[in-house]
């Protein structure tokens, strides 16, 4: 028994952010019915694919975002099909949707209609800019969220243009925020019986994020300072900060004046010890930089990044962290011992390794129940088994291309 095993979610989301939210519920036991159009979620066309052969049933991204879900197909543009969706509402606790503002209402599936069917229903709506406001009808994606809602102006080299973060990290973060807010509304609905409509704007999930954004916003509000791009290359102005080469790769170093003693203990240089002892303000003096550099670079280049991490951070509390490749992360003994990476066998993609949940629970937590669904895999089980359609009726709707 998992903590959400008595919860049913109808997921009307595609691509990344919405399905990521659905995965958060599915991983902890909720019966998430992923409802796709007959042509499938666009994420099915995104790689990577096994052996680099495109296959809508074997997209690595889709399989990761949709494990532990059951799959249905419905063309909600068809009024007759929308009636089938409405028949699912009484059994649902949560509906996740990512259509443009007003689309659900135009289809006769707005919150008030759904709440009339089930008073405790929770509807979560995820759009780029929210359900109202001057930008409400605008489209957006990962780069939009980061550029307009996050400190993109502070990412990249100061000599070049601003850069976005790699891949779809921002959309995944938006999806996780979406899930958290919907879960909060669900708890209200479950214990107070009041349905809720949760309006989440992708851009706004970034405005208040802890990933530098809120710090930059507070700095601007209190001091008027705006975001500036800083070089990521390692620099020893006074104390080492940034990315530095070592024997087998790179490490990230952070050194504040208060942490200078930790640096000295790690580098174990009599000359540096003497200099800092004789100069009480050495940690703030720019002339200290060249002296530190003479000791630091030889030390780094004679140690691997793991050795740097163990000697500096683990032993002395000086933040020196390895910059790992994906292969090194997957093989890291820490993640191996915690069982973070999981193997899931899929009927088309085969057995593949995926990232697991970033938290643990004593009981009722994460489980792998089944792989991501094939397109329309559970149509018969739901439409015939629950809603009473005959197999002939289901086949006819399928032939018409609306299921």
C-alpha cells in the first residue's frame, strides 16, 4: 500500500512539465490515467531512443515521465468523446490539464462544470503565464520560463549573450512545483470536501525559485542591483572561486574569507600558513591571489577530482566538488548504495535505467509498478471495464480516429 494508492488522477497534459507533475503522483501510488490524443503525446517523438532508432513507443523522455501511469486515448475536440471523459470525473480526485486558458470551458469541461459533477474535485491548470493577465494567451516553453521568469541575464559569459540552461531542466522544476501545489489543494479537498482550481503559471514557478532567482529579486528590491553575468572560469582574485582543472577533470571551488583556514589546512603549505599568520587581512587582500595560485594549481593537478573532494570538503569542510560526467554519476557508489537509479523493463524499449525519486519514505513510498504505457494501452480496461462500452463500440470509435 502506497501513500497515494487511493487517489485517481486524470492527466490531460503533454510534453514535460505537466507529465512530470503526474509522475510525482504516480510514483507514490496514485492511479494516474494519462489521456493522450489518438496521435499521442508529442513527447513520444523526443529522443533519446534505443539504438538511436525513432519509435513513438520507445522515447526515453516519454518513458521516464510516464512510468507507473495507465494510458488512454481520447480526442477531446469531439463532443461525443468529451462525454466519455465526463463519465470518468466521478471516480477522479485530481485533474491535471495544460491547455490554453479558456479551452476547457469552451469544451464544456471547465472547473464549475466538473465541480458540479464532483464537488471535491481538484483541477490543476498549468500554462505559461496563468489563466488571466496581459500574457495569458501567449505560448511558452522552457526557454520562455527561464528568460522571462528566471535570471537568464545572469547565465553565461559576460563577453557573450545570455544563455539558457541545458535541456528541459526548467520545465521539470515547473512540473514539480505544479505537483506540490495540486497536492496541497487535494489535502484541502479531502479533509474539507471543497474542490479547488489551482492556477499555476510556468513563468511564476521560476520567479520565486531558490535557484538564484529569489536572491536576485531581493537584491534588486532592496539595493536596486540587477543581475550580471560572471565568468565560470576559475579565478584567484584573492581566494579561489569557480571551476578549476585537476588531474582527471574539473572541480568547482568556493572559498569565502571565513573558509580560508579550511583552504590552508587542505593545501598544507608552510609558506601560505606563514603569510596568513603575518597578515591578518590576507583573506581580503588582492595581493594574496598570486601566492595562493602558486600553491593551488600544483596541488589540483596532482590530485583527481575525487581526491580533491575527499581531502578538501570531506576532511576539512572546504567546498571543493567534483564536476562529474553522467557516467561517473551513474556509477558513483553513493547513488548505487541508495538505489537511486532503477531498471525498468518496457515491452518495446527493453530494460533501461532511469533516475529514481529524490526522497525516501519509511513505508508507502516510491515503487515501480509498471512501465510507461503504450499508446492507448488501457482503453479497453477503462472504457469497457469501467464505463460499460462494448468492444464493438470501442473498435468503432477507434476506427473513426477519435479514440
